[in-house]
C-alpha cells in the first residue's frame, strides 16, 4: 500500500483514507531512516487529521572547537556571538495587528467571532512555529558549519533573578520562547552539535570588550554602551558574546567531550560572570 493511503479500523468497519501530504510530510514519511511510531486521529472543524510520530536515533556529536553564544530576547528573537541577529520585528508587527483584531472579535462575541478567534489563534501558532523552525535551523547550521557548540542561557535560573524586567519575563515564559529552545536542542542533536546551558547572570550588563559590569551600561532595552571603555553594541549581541565566554570558562571544550549532552548542563557550582 502506498504511503499516501491509510487504512483505519473504525467501529463501523475499515475505512481507507487518502492522505493529503505536503512536501515536508512526504519527505519524512518516505525517508526510511525515520521510524514510524504511533499515530493519532484528530478532528477539527470537520476535517480529519492523522498525526504520525516518527523518530530517529541521534548521532554522537562532532568535536567542537569553540562556542557560539546565543541570546534569546525580546527586541530580537535571537542574537549570536558572531554579531548575527535573527529578527523578531516581523513577528511583533503581526502580533500587534492580530491583537487588535482579537480585541474586536472578543467584544463582538458571536458564534462566528468565536470561530474566527480559534482560527486566528491557530494561525498565529503556526506562524510563530515556522519562525522558530527557521531561526533554530539557521543557528544549528551555523554552529555545525563552524564546528562550534551552542551556548544558551539556563532557564531554570532566570526565574530567580529579580532584575529581569516584567516584559522580558513575560516573553521568557511564553510557549514560543520555550519552543525555540526545544527546536534548537533537538535540531542540534540531529546535526551532531553540542548544546550547553549556562548561568547567564550579568551577561546583559557586562561589557564584552573590557569586562566592566554595571546596570547603567544598558541605557535602554536595545543598546549597550560601556561606561568604562566606551564600547557600544546591540545589547543582544553583547550578551551573546558574554554567553559564549561564560560557556568557554565553565565548560571547556575538553571537558565537554568527556561527557554526554544530557550532563553538559550547568553544574550547581558553575561560575557566572562576576559583578
Ligand atoms: Zn567596556
């Protein structure tokens, strides 16, 4: 039987369904290195969806030669320590437009308005997911091409920091933010790239050039200007360079190679940037 058709056992006998496959789904279904696991049938607005789970064993990571620090934030979705910025500007505009539309629909509160609200939420979800896929893929490809390990902030510690601004906190606890981290982690595993999570305390207020640490080095959310040496940079990029540096100090590449990815997380006694 072709993979485009599926035979389902229902209460009223067998039903042969024709799958409407996109290029992405078809590529994975026909790729025999991806094993087919379970499947789940869902109905949404009278359309049936078959969710198929596929899995593949992750290869052993290649030996990295350094770190690519990645800062995930509000102004930009991500910035890396090479100075590349992965913009969230487009998302922000779309989000604001949809927010206004949503308010109007909520006020209307008719059956049709409620249906549109649900449809818009799903649309926004898909849009954000596509952006997260694109950014995580770009980051992982870059790390792989330059033979670097990826350094991310350890999220479990972010909640403890009282200095995180409210808006930043909202973003960091959103599903989209967590999804981007999840995507980076799993794509990295598939591409044999190591990921370490570091204590990012002070990475946004420390100068990546001279090491001077002061909250006032950040005149606003987007900019960094060192009060000591005058170094200026995009705040996210400055933070990403610091993240790469903290990772290099706490997780020297040599030590990284002697442990598994799971254990490459920050140890409780790891040293953060001193202030
Ligand atoms: Zn400085």
